[in-house]
C-alpha cells in the first residue's frame, strides 16, 4: 500500500471530512445517510421519496439515470430526461443528489446536476474514467469492485486523487463469494481496515451486499457499529414494483424505522443522526416523460 501516497493516513488521527454542500458533510460526527431508488423512474416517484426521506431524515438522495446491467436487455435507466428530474428534486427539497457516472462523456452533464458522482462496482478499475474524475470539482463516491481486494480498492481511489480530486468517499457494497444465499458478502472487516489505512470517509451499502430486504436493517446497524461513516440504502414507495433491484429494496416506512433504530447506536459509538434538511419550497415543476 506504499504507492497510495495521497489517500493513506499519515498519522493515527488523520481523517478527512468532505463537504457535500455548505451544511452537509461526510466523515465528521454526523452519520451520512443516503436513501433512494436504484433507478429514477419518474418525477412523481422521486417527489414521493424526497418528501418522505427529507423528514426521516437522510442527508442525500440516490438515484441512477444510467444503469450498468448484466444483461443488455435489462432496463438501462431513463437516460438524459432524468437530468431534469434530478435538478427539480434538488431545487425543491434541498437535498444533495448522488448519481452514477458510467462513462467519461457523461461527466460534465451529470456534474451540472448532481452533488456527488458515483463510480459503480463494475467501473472501480475503469482507470480512464477514474483519471477523468480526478479533474472534477465534485466529491466522488467510489464503490468497491465485486471481486476487488482492499489494496485494489485503495489504489483505485489513489487514481482519482493523483489526478487532482481528493474528495473521495469509499463505499463497501459486498464482494462476490461461493455462497449464493446473499447477493454478495458484506465485508465489514474491510470497513475497519479502510478506516485504519485511509483518511477517507467510508460508507456501507447493505442493499447490494445482501440482495434481500429483510437483511438490510441488521447489517446497516452492524456497519455503524463497525465504524462506517454512513450508509447507502435502496428504498422505494412500492419496492415490489421497482424497475430494478426490487428484491433488495425496502419501503419508505422501513427506511424511517431503520434511521430511528440507528439513533441510540450512533450515540453509543460517538456519532449522531443529522437534522431534517429545510425544504426549498419551490413549486413542483411539470416534466413530460
């Protein structure tokens, strides 16, 4: 790990707190909770989710408009029309937006609408994309590859940092294993290791790690107990009707219950849950789908 000169800790107490907005950050005392659907489907869907999650409260909304799928025949995301939805929801509810970038040519248009650009598991070692994101003035959420070692994960972050952008958030989302009971295996040992090795904030995505909604809340709590700086949770008004990742998606009431259950746990580990983000109170725009 000696080559990771920019993202490794220089001393025991070396940690980075990354600003998402002037009032919201990740890596500090407050846990950074991200919620939302795997894929943005419509303005009505995102309006319902944003209204509920702002009160939960979460600190950011997730939602993909370009989706990397194993099958070329699966839903690939709603595409560019989703940019207007991202902008409208952000303006109306005041919540930061996290969305996935899959290719270099998508960077500029996504950076104009999103607060954080996510690199998905499949692109963790897309080195040309990582280099390009090094010149972007936005935080980057880097997900661990589905079979990546901790060292490979750290070095992927180093690619971004070495090209100028040190605002990197790591996300453990499970790694592939021989066991098919869960979608992946959540590696909480890696969370502890990353907190010891790097100064970067570390999130955990128990939705992708488990693939089963009934396992999400217990592993979310375990992640906070292990020292994670926050969570990324897939939720939807009607999970069974979600276009993608329905089986691992929880409903909005379950999301609220999960956040409530985190409050005493956060206090026990010296953290806290953020306050409700004030709404912008702008009228809901009409966007033709």
